[in-house]
């Protein structure tokens, strides 16, 4: 008995699978000829021709030119139409909201930054979000209704049970129990919320040092210290969204912090967070400790220290590596990951020098032996992860030709 339309194995579903495979190849490789698509997918020439005609009729691909360099007439080259759909991402911190819009190919077409310097009274969060999004949309020459999906990255996480933001008491205005409903009412597109460090891990898995890895930990150190856990290829968020909030981890070498959520800190944060580096540098007699916000000062100190082979700068880097490895030892002892990615400006600034010191310290403190790598996505990794997450869901929707 023949299956109904949409049943796995029917021509309609098989065509949709071939369509998606071809679209993914075009995303990965850029413009391709019909012959090249046929070879990469294993489809015959007639089938590949039918597939491209179908995708062209659906408005998903277009002819962008002809191939050159061979005798005879050039073959037509097909590419995804970048205007098929757009997705947006927001990276929220207490100091600013950074927004970006990308076309379906992943190219950023508009960016905007909205300072949020803790003014009193501060504008409502819903207005801050819509202003930041509208700024990026306007920079892209689009309208808000052109955006298919928005992913918002924040410190902490929205508890799936209560809808309230947890683990981020330093983010003013974001703790109203009605916030998610208010944002949903104000925005015309589906909105998802994700922890900022989780989004940095998404960026590394899609574009950076964790490509091809199903099990890894991303350790983040910038304004705060945190981690993202990817297990079996999927983000592990925990029961309340708090998996990876390792700044609260009690560790040797730091006093016990009690009432950690009220303090918005914990032992590992107090031992190895970026805020400790300026004081540590002064203790070691390092001159010209940079002033300013601790994340920027810490990154500058670490970068300078990595350029010195000995002296107090190298002592600073060794002490910092020991502190980082102390908390990391607990993490890898529980999870035994294949890879640990060091991300956030207070880690990436140390490059290979800091990575090697942390790797050596970790080898003495933990039985697990993960490989350590420096993050490769350095420019706005949280925002890039938000865009990648929004794009993945958007592509699943608009590339599904079985609908």
C-alpha cells in the first residue's frame, strides 16, 4: 500500500532530503554548478537538474554567473539567495546590548550597539531590546518584520519552570516574572533565550576550535567566570538552566562564599575571575597596571604577560594558570570531556602561552586528560553564537521543501 504524502520514504520526503543536502552544500561551498552538486550529492544529472529547478522555483536559489577556466561555454553557477530570510541575535550585558542581523547565508548585514550604563531610571528592558534590534535592522536596510527569528543571550539563564532570570543578579531590570511575556507581545518573530557562555560554545562548535567535537567544555572568563557543557553534541543546560555556572564553585585557595546568589559570586570567581588579575599584578610588583573595567584591564595584563619569558609577568601568568586549573580540575574530573576550549578575553589574550601553562597544571591536578584549545571565534563570540543559533532554526524552517 502506497504511503501518504509526508511519510518517510515517499518521493516527497526524499526530494526534501535531497533539497536540504544541496542547500547545505551551497551554504558550505558557495556557488556550485549543476554537475558539481550532482557529484557531491551522488545524484544523477537529470535529478540534479530537477532539484535545482525546484529550488529556483521556490525562490531559494538563483543563478549567479558561469564557471570559468575551462574550454567551451561556462556552466551556470547556483547560489542560495541571501534575501530568503534573515535572523537576529542580541548579546546583553549590564553595560550594553549589542545586536546584529544576518542573512540566511550567515553574512552579517547590520549591527548596532545600545549603551545601557545603569542610568536611573533606566528605560524598560522591552524598550532596550526593541531599540537595539531596530538599530541593527535599520543598519541592514530592513524592517523588523523581515527578521524570522531572534536569539537573545544574557548572563545567567531563564528558569524553564518559572520563566525568571536566575544566576544574574547584576543585570538590572531583567528579573520581572512578566518579562518574557512582555517581550513576546512586543516582538513579531519567535524569540529564544540562551545563556551567553552557551552561545559562545555554539559559535566555537559551528565555526571555531570545537568543530567536529561532540563532547567539550568551554571555559569563559571575561566580565564573569563560567562554562558551557556540550555532551553528545548538545548543550547541557541543567534543570534550572544553571549548568556551567562554575563561578559559584567552592575551590581550594579561596574563602568559602556563602549566599552566593546574593553575592553574585563564589569561590572560583574569587580565585580566578578576571577581576583578581590587577590586584595579583600589583602584589608581584608589575608596574603600570592598567585602570578601567576589570575585563579590559585583565585582558591587557594577560596579553602583556604572555609576551614575557620570565620575571614578574611570567609569574603572574603561572599563578593565573594554577588558579584556572584548580577549578577546571573539578569540572573535568566529573565530565571527562574530550576538549576544553578557553574563551573570553581574559583567556584568549594569553594565547598558546597561557594554554600550555593551564594544560600542564591540569595534568597534575586531574586524572582526566582533555586537550585544551584557545577559542578561535574572538570577535563578539556571544553575538556570533546567537546569530548561529537563530540561523540554524530559520534554515530548518525555510529550507524544508516538503511543506
